[in-house]
């Protein structure tokens, strides 16, 4: 159980890093919205800025929720055992692996961060990355639902 406890601590550190990154990006987004030239702004610029801010807030919220959930589990032995059993369920491991879950989640988060950063420079790249993430997650969700029904 100590090995799993170290894994949970590492996850808390990763989520803390995501929280910090989202705070920095959020501050930069607020700064760029306040000090941008509104006379030359288009409707698309406002949409991208709002969408970026929403993504940043979502990343912040999910990572903060993850930190709280894992911190509560690390302090309570029964919650830690429940988390361990939930993560090591063989049926769910097989379903997650067929849906490509560990890699899909990581690449999706990285692509969202890349989309947020790219949105400051090129709107086309922003739309392309967001569309790619939506398609990637949709396909993964369909595969996971199919596997849940058939396995």
C-alpha cells in the first residue's frame, strides 16, 4: 500500500503543477483581455478569449478537485484502499486500455494546453486543436461505452 501511496503523492504533485499552469495562463488571459485594443477586435477574437478562459478555469477546477480527492484519500486508509481497488479492477483496466485511456487523457490535456497557447497567436490552429481534442475524446468515449456494454 505504501507504493500506491507514493503514486498518489506523485499524482497530487502533477495536479498541483496543472493548477499552477492554469493560474499563470488565467492571469495572462485576464491581462490580455483587459489591455487589448478593443477597437480592432473581431467577434472571433472575443470568442477565442472566452473559450480559452473557460478551458483554463476547467483545468483549474478539475486539477483542484483531484488534489482534494487524493489528499483526502491519502489521509484515510479506507478511502485509499477503495481508490486502490477501483484502479486495479481487472475488467475496468481492460476497458480503459481498449479505449486508449491513459494515453488519450494525457494527449488531450496537452493538446488543450497547446490550443490555449496557440489561440494567442493563430486562431486557425486554436480551432484545429480544439476540434481534434473533441474528436479524439468522442471516439474514445464511444469505444469505452461499447466495451462497457459488451464485456
